[in-house]
C-alpha cells in the first residue's frame, strides 16, 4: 500500500480509433493539444473533415 510508480503517465482517448494512448516524450510540450494516438489517425480525421465539407 502507498506504492507509487514512476511510470504513472497520463493517458487520453484517441478521437478517431477511440482507444486509449499513453503520454509520449515527443508530446511533452503539446500534450494538451494531442487528440490522436498517431499520425495515421490524425490524417484520417482531417480526411473525414475535408470530405464532409
Ligand atoms: Zn487512434
């Protein structure tokens, strides 16, 4: 009891694939703005937006 892990990283849910993803070093400065687990999901999202316009 009372144990804490150093690797207690924050997580978010990807808006495209709806799966949780974990904080990564490359996002340390933009974590608040990260919405997608990967570039692939981000490009899918933008492709959908363009198609719906
Ligand atoms: Zn995703």
